[in-house]
């Protein structure tokens, strides 16, 4: 596949992530921070998000598996996950965390378990999407092309 | 500039102006490596020299050791020492740096309680380029007065 085709494919794919609500404008801000002095910034931030999220999801799974659930602890983990997902623009994960927190407040064990599943689902979906997008970028760079900037004018 | 709880709404909205300053220093205090990296790169883009700290105690210890910063970005929820406690300690030490709280959008009382600890401003995280520009304009004005 020639570079121009790969670039168009990346633009279309990235736009679809915004259209489907996986990403919001915060992600564009991250891309704008990447330059020659920080060429791997987006990959670094996304990797940190993956590491952070997987640890928090494990912590949440354990916390909700206790005979006496400490909802304050659960809420603290969700709060962190909401913060990091919001920071990279992972909109659907963020929104799932917002719903999760309201059920933590109610100390509703059934609802919080459902929310955990929802957050995990959204996380794994966006992780998959981001990995695909970053792979497309790597292919373009390997072929000698540059990463096109996405503009949210659609 | 007083460090005692000025409201975020009292900032002058100066838009469309790039502020690049090679003399300002900043401390990013956040337990999230992701947020530390994000704010670190953001501020460096504006020419600031940036250090990071993973919680309020590390930040306070830096000041005890004689470090000084023009700007402190202070997360609220952190282990060991949270942002409210750290801000109170820094103000009690006589620190006059601009301290800007960064919080998640939660209860209405969250920002108010944090402001009362001694913040200059409090914003939702992560800070946007527009907000950073505005803060740096305020810092530059403050430095010119000195």
C-alpha cells in the first residue's frame, strides 16, 4: 500500500474513533503536543494510560470481590481511572467511570459490579482501537511518510 | 500576587497570545505518572523549566530543601500528603508561588475547599493550552511588578 493510501486510511480510522465517541478533543490536544523534541509523546502517554488502567481494573476487581466491600476504596480507584481516561480523551471510559461513581456513592454492590464490567468493556475496546491507530502510524513512518494531523471539522 | 484563594473567575481572559518564557520554573505535583507527563510536556512547550513530584510531601520537602518555583500545579487527591494539606503547609511556610489546583470535576464543594487551603486558582484537569497561557500571562505580570 502506498503512503498516501495509508495516510488516508489513518485519517478515516481516527475520525471514526471520534465519531463513535471513543475519543474526544482531549486526544487531539495530546497529538498537538507531539513534535520533534517529543516524537513519541502520544505513544508514551497512551502506554501510561494502558499500564495505569490495567492496574486500576485489577484493583477494582479485587476490591469488589471482598466479603465487605470498601466503597470508599472502590470510589478512589474509579476516580483515578476517570482522571486518566479524561486526560487522554478516552471519552467512553470516562463516561463509564462517572456512572460507576454514582453507584459507589449508593453503595450498590450489584450495580457497581455491572459498572465494572462496563468500564472493562469500554477500556478494552478503546485499547484495541488505539493500538490499531498507533500501528497504522508506525506503518506510515516506516514507509517514509508523515502522520497527518486530524481536524475535527466533520 | 497574593496566594490566598483568589477565584478562578478573576483571571483576565487573554486569548490568542503565545506566551513563551524561558525564565519561569514550575513544579507539577500529581500521583498519576500520566498527568505528570502531560503537564510536564505542556509547560515545557511554553519554555518553563519543570520538576515533578509524586505527592504533596515530596513537594513540601523540595521547598524545605530550598527549592523555589514560580508555579506549582497541585493535584488534590494524592497518597501520603494530599493537595489540600500540601497547599496549607506551603502557605504556612511562607511560600508565595502561584499554586494552581487541578481537580477532577466532582462535587461543588471540592474546588471551594481546595481554594480555601491557599490556592491562587483551581481548574479541572488536565489543564488546557488556553488556561496555561492565561496562567503564564498572570505570572509574567506578577514578575514585572517585583
